[in-house]
């Protein structure tokens, strides 16, 4: 077996995943375990299930209790510096990732 001559490859440890903080409970988790709400450059606010849309993002745990807490405390609005549209607020009030029609990002 050949050894690599690249010191960066040889020195690399375990893979580090990007982490983000939930705006409701302030828990730091891996980005894939959170749901992103994004304010687009044109001012529209929407759920970003891919995590790649352009704009300012705020992250919520996939747990439904964080979603209702974020609405109650207005932490999403503060983080994005914009008021939430009524339809998005109603969708978040329904609960966790199950209401999105898919599964949680972490599972």
C-alpha cells in the first residue's frame, strides 16, 4: 500500500460537519438536522428544504416545539429582520417536519 505524500491528507482527522444554532432553543446542531427559513434577496420569506437558496437564513430544529416557540417569541422575525407571511406562520404553527410532507433532515 502506498502512503500519500500530501501532509494535509495525512494530518486530517475525523470529518467536521457545519453546525448552526436553532433560533428558538439556541441549541447548536449539525446543519442537516435543522430546517432553514430564508429571506430571499427580493424580500420573500420561505422554507428552504435544500438549505441552498440565496438569502439570509434562520435555522429551526426539526422538532415541532421549536417551531411554535419561534413563532411565539418572534425569534424568526428578529433573525431575518422581516415579518413572517401569514401562510408560513400557519405552516410552522402546525408542527415539525412531518407537516412539510417529508421526513426530518436528520433521519
